[in-house]
């Protein structure tokens, strides 16, 4: 008959995974709250003790111990057993190593241990205190995996190993991270718990103030330690111990002598050296691992100009010289995983130890009472020795002799057995006094054992005495320093930048880069890498400690620290803003660029095509949180056809606006309010419905020029446009014709130098690009390019003055339509 069952898959999966989870929770990954050991650790210690592989004997091959554990108690791979054995021998992971090992047992650098066929191991002396009295039926035993022998479910544990050595593990749905503590402090806290069962966390922390890592270090955060001790979860900061030592030549070096717990030293040194290689903080000259058998030592050699405290703070903040350690104190209590605080751990240990002492005392009591009974029989036998001997000689055999002794003299079965098995040579020195002394000792011992079993106070006094013996023998000074408060590390971003000379360039379409002075000097200006339809907007010498502000025609500003720009050759194209900005439009163009040392202390003027104006503080553009991925507005545009005509620092008091239909308005900037970045501004010019602002420029010379779309140009006196107030229509600067009226194509100030401020959009771009030029000129040349590609050069300083209302004169007879203009 087939035994096929039809069951839902979810029931099968749930049942099987539930069994598996229960097994790995109880039998693999989590420690017992009483002895602090996982099953594999317990089996290793028990098996080695059973084989006599103890601290007072010679070392044995690790492979032999692993084989015994695997064959008798732990039916898993030998690697998992050996790894557990190795960890229990590593003094940088265990507060008190439970195994002593000869040979390579790994290192703090993460080096693997030698194979188990090469190493030798034995129990450490303190392990004996975990296993002491196990032969006295002090702990429960369970059958091993093949029911051939029994193994303990917990060890007697003469000290609270869970807190002393801590534990770490990952199970199904559970994980544990219990840090190691100082043995002496743990025992002091346990003794106080015995005397004061209702003690609170604050009082216990007077004896057990915090973890004590075998690698030392500095622990910060008393409040989090208290939280962890109370709830079982918390987070502390563990910081390396670092000293600043002077060197020759006025230099300094950082010497690391203690690092956080369970940290890979080789990886830490590599990360610190990566900081040096990538120049993430200025001043590190060399990183060396100088550790030897004398102890850990990492030397971080600094340059002469380095700020040692800045370097140290950066390393604390950005490497594993300082880490967060998360308490997650989970252990098996009554076969159940629980998240527990220190009080529950200590109470569970005290209860376990109480059970062990009672069972041990009962075992010793039974043994003493049995021996006393025999001693009493022997004492009585000595007094009638001749009669007893005669009775034995008259008996037929051992059984008959026993029976005759019992009947003749009233001995019990046990006493009669002891008498008949007594060897003859013992009769020669059977001294009644010796037996009486042993009787007295046994009677005293029985009284003491009964007191321990029946009197709680006597039991706890014995428990405390045994704990103090362990403390006296194995306690050592605290290795980790405790600090109440977590020290906040604040580093100014500017302090981390290595000051270097560079050349920054921006194109009109939005390609940006920084170039080394060497690459720039080895190339001609016109060799800059760019697209054919793009043009160089701005370039300037700069420092990597400065900041770059990029303003677009759509009223957005982009911020970039210069040190974050990619270092690209002058002849390469650079990175486009759209590669990093999610809101950079395809029709967006760069119109103004500024390099600044700081953001405060300067206002900028913004004029839009549709006639709005405002002043804005440059401080408004100090770095925002998402500057790497998004630009931020500096002007609110009105209408789809609106754009920024002028964005410029305040240079002079008067501003001139020229409209497309030929109106000019001059006013003082005192009339323009300072507004926020998202404000639209106030009315700059009273425009007619079909009119737009074409040009805006500051007034600081006695003349300006105007170019129409029909390629007519003229020069006008600045005084012909007297200063009035904002929001007026202004004065007409072009004469109205019956047909084909002139429209303003460009306008701007005429000055004797070439480094002009913003004029029109096109002029502004070129004037900025020429700003860093070193060659000075007294000529201001307007370069006009027709749609057919023909170029015309006009020296603006040579133009004769025209009336305010004249339309000027044509540049050339064959120039019909202008494509673009530039000033050079």
C-alpha cells in the first residue's frame, strides 16, 4: 500500500522550514544564556576535557581533537569545528581565550590559520572552570547524534562566560552581538546581584560600566550602554587609540596602538592609505603598519604643513578608525531565543550556578554518607577483628562470609562487602585513630554539604567565594577606555580640499571642466575641446578651494565646488551639465559664470526679457543639499518666451535698459529692491505689448552704441538719456519709419578696455570669455557676422556721435541680416 500524502505546499514548506529554523536557533548559532556557549563550542570543550587535553598536559594535534568532536558529538564538517576552535584561541576576539594553541591561529589582518594538521591545541586554564564538577552530575546530559554516549546540554560554568567572552552569530530570524566584558567587573556585578536580587541597571553599571574589548580602544556613549544593558539593544561608538607624536623637521605622525573590536587591521591600513592616495584629506605623507610581536602599531606620517587634528578627525569620520558597535544581546533561555539585558543574564547565571552547586553538593553528600557508613563499619570491625577473621575463615566462600558477618555481627550489606574485600595487607596498618579522624572529617563535611543544600545563605556565600577565586586568579586591568559622551566630529568641507591651481572653463551649451595649468599652457586658447556649434563662454585661473556659480538664461543657477570638477585636458570636451543635473533643459544656455571665494557680501542684478528686475544676495546660492543633481532658481520668469537678459554683480549705481522697439531707460539701482531667489521682481520698464527688453548694462562711460537688425549702427552720448526712475517707458532712441522699422539687435557701453560687463546675451558671453586675457587693448571692436557667414569689424571707439533719435548708418551695403555679434 502506497504511503503518499496530499498536502498543500505552503504547509510542507512552513513545517520543514520551521523545524530547520528551530534547529539552527537552538543548536547552532545562538549561545546559551547560562554558560555563554554555542553547541559546537560546548562540544569542543567537553570532548577535549573528556580526552584529558587540559592545560596541565602537553599539546595535541588539533586534527585529533576535531576528529573526536566530529566523530562523537558534532556531525558536521571539520572546517566548522576547527574554525570554532580557532576563534576560541584568538586573544584579539575572546576576552578570555578558552583554548591555547601552538602554531599559526590567524591574525588581526585576516590571515587564515594553518591547517589543523599543523597546529596543536589544549584547553586553557580558565576553561577548566567552565568544566569543573561536570563529572558530579551537575548538568543534564543528552544522547549524542547516534545514541552511543551522552553529552552535556550546558556546562557548569564557574564564571559568567556569556558576558566575559561575548558572542556573535546569525540564525533564522535572529542574530546576536554580545560584546566581551572585563572578567573582574563581571564577577563583581554577579556578586552584587547575588546579594541584591532586585538591583537596577544603574547600580549594576557601577560594577560593570561597559564592555571591555580585547583589542582595547575607546568606548563612547554611556547612555547607549545603559540602554543596551536594560533592553538588549543599543549602539556605542568605538574609537581607536591614537597618539600624535613629533618627528624630525617639525613634522608629526599619528600612532595607532588600539583599534576597534573585530576589525581587520590590514583592511584598515589599506583604507587609510587610499585616503592618502586619493588626497581626500591634505597632509598624509605615508601610512605604515609597524605591528610586531610587541603589539599593534600603525604609523600615519604627516607632511610638514598638515593639520594633525584635522587629519585625525577625518580618519575617525571616514575610515574604520572609529566604528559603531551595535548591541543585540540575544541568547537561548529555557530553549527559547530572547533579547535580554544584563540583569536577566546575571539572574539566569546565578540560578544556573545555584542548581549546579546544589547538584554537586548532593553528589558529594551521597558519596560522603556512603563512605561514612563504610568507615563506621571498619571502625567496629577493628574492635572485633579476631572474631571477624575467624568467622571469615570458617566460611565456605565470599558470599557465605558476607552472610555470616552480617548475621553474626550485624553489619550491613555495604559494610560486609567492604570487610570481605579488604586486602590482608591493610590489616597491618588499620589504625583505629585514622579511621576515627576520617569519620570526624566525613561527619563535618556532611554537615557542611547539608547546610549548602538546605540553607540559601550558605549556598550563596559559597558561590561568591568561588567567583572571587576565579577573579583573583584571572582578573586583569580593563583594556578599553570608557567615555560618557559621544564626541561629535565636525569637519568643514573647505578644510579637506587640497589647494591647487587650475583653469576652469565653461561653454555656452553647458560643458564644464577644470584643466591643469600645464595642459592649458601647452595648448592654444582656440584649441579648447568643444562641439562645432558651441562656443567658449568663460575661462579663468582658479583655486580648487573656490566655488563656481553658473547662471542660465532660464533663471537657474548651478553650483559646483571647483575641486569636484573633473580634471580634463584643455583639448577634451569636458562634462555636460545634463550628465549630473536632472532638470537641465535642452534649450537652456549658460549666460553668466562667476568664481567666488565666499558667498556673502555681494548682490547681483537680474533683468528679464519681459521687463522684471530685482537684486538678489549671492548668499542665496550657498550650497543646497541636492546641488549635485539639481539646479535652483534665481529668477522667476513670466511667460514661455521670457528669459534672463542680464545677471551681473552690482558694478555701478546707474543701469541702462534698451527695448527691442527702441526705447532707452536709465535709472538708479536704489530703486530696485533686494528679493529672494524665487521672487519675480518688480517692473523694470513700462513696455508696450509687443516690446521686450533687448539689452541691459551699467553706465560708467560717456557713450554707448546701438545696432539694429537691419545692420545700422550708431554711437550715442550717455547724457542724452538722463536718469529718471524705474518702471517708466523711457526715451525713444530710434526714429519710427513708415515701413520696415528698425529693431534693436544689440546695444552696449563703449569703453576703452575689453573686459566689459554684460551687454546683450551674445556680447555678455564673449566679454566674459575675454576677461582673463592678459593683453590689454585700447580698441573695442564689434565683430558682426551675417547670415551668409561674412564678417564685419567695427571699431566702436572710432564711431562718430549721433543724435538720440537717429537710426545711425549702415555697416555695409551688402549686409542685409545679422546672425550674431561679438566684442573683441
